[in-house]
């Protein structure tokens, strides 16, 4: 897994004077941790949405992204199965830009990185656990939306928040499918 080392390198490059401290005086309080995680989540989701949509929109980029889509039915192995170009563009760039803008404490950044990895595994389990903490938030994207995305390669470009799909209308195909299949929209 290259995600956390990539974030650590980005942090060292962009913020050489703000290294991880093990002093309790430097650690964020609960409010700072919550606000930084909220800023990280919203910005990362926005950037991931656009880079992921870009990977689907341009044939020259989709040839790299389709490696991830070799799995038509999700399983945990597909969560981290990427072509290096796809990883750099759709995973690395949103992470680095988010780090550069939010400038979180290293403790917060590790916390958020672990959350993203866990959420990504949850998306690719192939089963939607109803009790998972990744569904506790407004606009949380369901595992079935990501399963739909992998099966038809359209729409549902967001990662964990369906907010951007809703705003930009890329959830309509999924919502129609969901309504036909289950008779309701969550």
C-alpha cells in the first residue's frame, strides 16, 4: 500500500518545518481534529470525484483506470488494485493537494489516511454491512453505489460521500437503477 507513504512524503516536501511531534502539547485537540477531518473529507472527496470522473471521461486515461475495473464484482483485493498512472492521478493528487491546502497535524493526517483506507476496503467488500460507521454520515455513499459503478462503469464517481454525485447529477443512472430494482431510493 503506497497511500500512507505518499502522504508522508508529501507532508515532508510541502511542510518540512511541521514534522510529526510526539509531544502532547503539539497534538490537536478534539475540536481541531474534528474540523481538520471535516475539511480533509470534503476537499478530498471533491478532488477525488473530479479525478475519478476524469479517468472515466478520457479514453487515454481510462486505459489506465480500467485495470481497477477488471473486477466487475467488488472484493477487497480490488480496493488497492491500480495501474501506477491511475494511482498517481486519482489517488495521489487528491491526497497531496488536500494535505497542502488543509495542512493538518501529522496525527490528524494519519487518522484521516487510515479512515480512507478502511472506507476503501468497505466499498470493495462486495457486501454492504448496515452497521458500518461509514454509513453514519449525511450523504454517505453506499457500497451498492460503488458496486453499481464497477458493474456498469458509469456514474457514482464519489468515494465515501455521494454529495458531489448529487450536486453534479452523476448519480441519476444509479438512482434509476436502484428505484427499478428495489422500488425506492434510499
